[in-house]
C-alpha cells in the first residue's frame, strides 16, 4: 500500500514499555555497552503491536497530527504512522512527506543529560535510536526524494546543538504542530519548498481535534499548558487550555475501542482542569471528569501524568475523594498496596531560587512558604495513597551552597514520606526564559549538589528497593548482590576519569543504600 504521507518516531517512543509509562524515562540512560537494537527492543522498548504496517498505538502527539490532517481533508488511506523498523515497507516512490516526531533527538533533555552522564557510557538510548531512524530516513530519501519534516517536543535540540542530520531535514517545526501542519503539508504536496524552520504558536482548543486512533497507554489530554511561568520550562506552557469533557470522553472511547484498557490522563497539572482563579482546583469538574472516564466500559486502569502541590492544600478533601475514586483503577503497587503515582515538580528547597525563577510555582502561597507547602501537601497526598514522583533541579543558574543545603534540608523533612525524587541537571531549553544560561554539567557540581543527588537516590532506593531488588527470582538476587559492585566498578572504569574523585562519595552512598536494602531483604527471607 503506497502512502503519500508517512509519520514516525524513534523506537524509544513507539513502545509501551510493558504497559508502564514511567519506564519510558529509562530510554534517557546511556545505551548499555554491547547491547544493539535487537536486544534493546527485546529487553526494554519492545515495539508497539502493528496493524499491517501501521502501528496499533502511536505517541499522542502523532495521533493529534494524524487527526488534524484527516480533519483538514487528507485521505486517511494515504497516511500511515509506522515504526522505524517498518519504514522500508511503508515508504515508496509515492511518498511525498516523511514526518518525524521526537522528544529527545540529540539526548539533550533534562533527564537524558543527567542520566547519560551518570551512567558514563555515552549517548542515551533516545539519541541512539534517533540516529538509527535518521540513517534510514536518509537512505530512503536518496531513493525517493520525499520531503522530511521534523517536529516534536525535542525539536529545539536540533537548532541549539550541532545537528548532524541537517542535510537530511527540510523543515523543523518548533512548538505545537496542530496549527500549522495542514497548511505546511498541503504546500509541500503542491510542490512548494517548506521554510527551514517554522515556529508554531500554541493552537486554540477549537483547532485541536480529538484523536481518531489509539495512543500509547490510552493517552487522553485534559489540559494543555500551565501558566505558572517557571523560567526553565518550555514556552508552550504559557497558555493554559482545558479540553471539553465530551472530547475527552471521545478520546477515551477511541483508545478503548483500539484495544487499550488503560487511560493515561495527559496534563501538565491535573488540578488545572477548569480551575478557578488563583489556581484553585475545581473539585466538581475533576470528580465529574474522573467518574465519567471510569464509567466508560473497558477502562481498567487510570494513570494521571502530572500534578502540583499547592492545590492539595487549597482543597484537602479533593485528594481524598479522588483517591477513593481512582484507587480501584490504579495500575501501580508499592509494598503490595495500590497507590496513585503522579509526577510533580519540587525542584528546590531554596526559597531564593523559587522567588527568582519559579514565582508562580507555589501560588497562591508566597515563595517563602515553599518548603512548608511541599511537606504538608505530600503528607496529605500520602495519607490518601498518592505517592508522587518528584523532580529536583540541580544547578539552576547561580545556585549557591546555601541553596543546595536548603534542598538537602527539604529532602530530609520529607524523607519519611512515600515520594520518589528524580534529580536532574539544569538544561537551558532553547525557547525557555533561561535559554542563555549556562548548562550544568555533572563534573561541575559542588559537593553540596552531589549530596543532593545522593540524597534523592538514597530515598528512592529506600522506597522502591524492597520491591525491585528483593523477592524471588535468580536475576533479582544476582542483581541485588552485584549492584553495589557494579556501581564501584563504574567509578574506576569511567567516572573517576570523566568527573574526578569527588563523585566517588556519591556513588558509594548509593551503593551503601542498595546494600541496606539487601540486608533488610535477607532478614525478611
Ligand atoms: S509548574 Fe511545571 S509545567 Fe508549569 S511552568 Fe512550572 S515547571 Fe512548567
């Protein structure tokens, strides 16, 4: 079947990760030595199922673009979203446009910058798979002469850093594609040359159609944008939009009909959904939303992408009521009990940095109250089985020893809680307010910043170690025993040369935390 328009994304983005959306972050780690495409696809990012050559589940972003093109009159039979391994089959002399979407094409995002450096084995798997994809695109383009358009949340990286794929890309789209893709693709089909860069503004809700085919993990967007205005965050967050309930339910049904039993609620903060002024959550709207989603026949699991902390204090009852509603639908377990996982941004314990770079984050509370807001909100969430995964930003411009110590103090205050902490290095994304700031490197971290890193991972290992490192199975037993030695080996093989001897203490603390888990496990068994 010849397709005039073929859309694709790297293999790291077209996988269900064993039905665990949080595992998708693991692709930001360095590619383990000696593991090639085949093994990585078997072990980590198993390709999504296919229907013919088309993928059965695509990234939510690609599904939105597909829906926009169909809405604009493009023939769905001439359009296909395919896995990179199937490009040869999908592309032919009929193909006029190949669209590539990527969240992290050069491995330069917050998580990949941090964890590729921490692993020490070079490029993250996200960048490795984008290269594999672009090599295929380049080969096919030489044969068929189609136009290559690249977009997605990470397209800024291709303009900010040396771009080895420049000569294979005709047009890079920055921002939200829905507002521009139909005109752009129509003009290419008329034979016009696209501009090398298009900066797409945030699309109004009326211009964003419902997806027509299933997205990964049953993705359904309820809000887009945030409006709190953190200076390290992408500008697409500036304009907050809510999607109408009927359109959300339409997408739920599309996913369920397409074979998903999970609904991944995509939002930058669930509490923004039809919120009142001052970021005050709208309890009625949220309870109605989730009851309606849960009542769609076939929905077995519901997972919320992101939340924020201040609204928890503004309506304590809401967290309890959402827990009651959502716990029966939770796919996540901790210590054998169902929990509600959601991502949040703590970022720092320094009220100085909050005031300087994230004035909107604690709103309606003042920046000085941030550590109290974090602790109190997390305690309430934990009381109702919400166990968030929080990012901690290390190396914001001008972060001082005192700022890092304030973060350590905050981590200490919440160390008895069920919260995972993901430390990431500051990266100045191309279009954020801090775009001209210096990127933080692992080797440049101060002792206090390294201690923040270690403290976060001690907390994670304490929280999740018994679940992931203990229990039956030969692989887990061997891995639990070997992990501290692997960490030490990494230091001598890679980290000492790359980052100097100061990082030894950080790695030792992480290895010791793993050993502590092993001791608990052996007492239990
Ligand atoms: S609160 Fe989160 S999504 Fe909103 S601007 Fe800040 S970092 Fe971005």
